[in-house]
């Protein structure tokens, strides 16, 4: 099954980012394709390389980057939401890219299911 994900909460203020990552990893392990993850609203904070969690905590941003590197998952950050929060290309973690809402619409059209994480 071809899946698209929408993440709209930050990585350490809400469980949505962590749950979305776990869902994506499990789906890929079961043979499904996660074609795109679209980060919207506070979800754009999942894409910043400036995140530095304590050593004994999970590094959600790095997990997303690794998913992109190993499985080619398209990690798209909403341009409007990112700019409102001071996130530009220079601070994106590896594997993320900034684009518009058209990428979310495109994913919704091409994917068999779109799963939303966060409010």
C-alpha cells in the first residue's frame, strides 16, 4: 500500500511526531511504501537540525533523516509554516526539503491512504 503522512505537532511537545515515525518505520518493515511525509504547523520543528535532545533521549529529527536516507521517504516541510517559525533551508536536517501545500495535495492524490498525526 502506498501511504502519505501528515505531521502537525512538534517532536518533543506532543507524541504525534514520534508516533508518526514509528508508524512509518513499521509500515515500511511490512512492505508498504511511505511516499511522503508532510510536516505542517508545529510539525515543521521535526525538520530542524538545531534540535539537540539529551544523550539519553531519542533524536526524532535524526530518525526522520535516516528514514529518508535508507528508504527514500520524501520529507516535505510546509514553506509557510516553516517561515512563520523561522525555519529556512539553512537549518533543515539532512533529507528534508521545503515546499508548498501542493505537495500535500499531490500526496493525497497519489497515495492510497493519508494518515494524520497531531491536531
